[in-house]
C-alpha cells in the first residue's frame, strides 16, 4: 500500500510495547510505573494484550502523522479498534479476514515465527476475533494479496470522496455556507451561491 499511496503512514506501534513483552504484567515488571503512567495519562490512543504480547499506538505519533496530512493505516486488533471507536476519533475500520480457517492455519505455520503453542492460541482466539468483524465498516477477504490491496485502495479512494470530507476541504462560499444541521440555506449564503 505504501508504494501505491505515498501519503500512507504505517507502523505507529510504540516500541516499548511491540514484540519484546509477553504480558501486561511483564510490561509493569520491565518498565515499572513508567508505561503504566503513560497508559493512565493517555499517551496511547489504544493498547491491548494480543496473543500474549502487548501492543499500542502512541498518541504523539498519530498526531504528528495527521498534522503532516498522512493517511494513517494502523495494524491493530479488534480491541484496539474498539478503543479508537470509543475515543470519538474519526476513522474507517477495515477487518481483514482469511479466506477460511484452514488457510489461516497454513499461513501461521509457514510464517515460522511462532511455536505450536502460540499458533494454537492464535487459532483459538481467531474465532472470537472474527466474530467482532461485524462491528467494522468494511470486510476484506485476503485470499489473494494483490486483490486485497486493491480492495483496500478502493476503500481509501471512496472514503476520501465522502461528501462531508470533501466539503470540509473546500475553501469556497459553498463550503462556508454548507450546514449539516440545517436543511435550508441561509439567505446570506443564497446570495453567495447565486453569484
């Protein structure tokens, strides 16, 4: 996706949470109160323990990328998506599904990154995670990588053309006069529109 859309920013996971820790308890043991205080202070927009590892998205990284005008693509699980939805931040939520459970198992096996115990836990968790897919805006079945990427790019294109997003970017009297809360156009705007 980054090759197709240069404004896409990925990988905003906070380093202290990514890959090196196995549980929330280890998080506290290794980093003491520092990370706990960061969580309590809202330094992470979302964070969760996923398959025995802790992950989180740093608020500062997301804010910097947003200020730079980037399209942000977060690789988060359903817990993180739920936290972001509940935070009130605007976002489009895409759930990427495997074609079936047999293919998921095959992919986990061929990655050679997890032992059998971790793979079994991931397979067990997948059932509950997939049940959460109905809460997302879009579902993409990752049967063929190129097709899945194309679908995600199509979603991104469609979302940038949503009426509210386009109007929010316009710098004309039409945009200034547009009102989501009033169905009628104020008389001052009618004059501007009729010029």
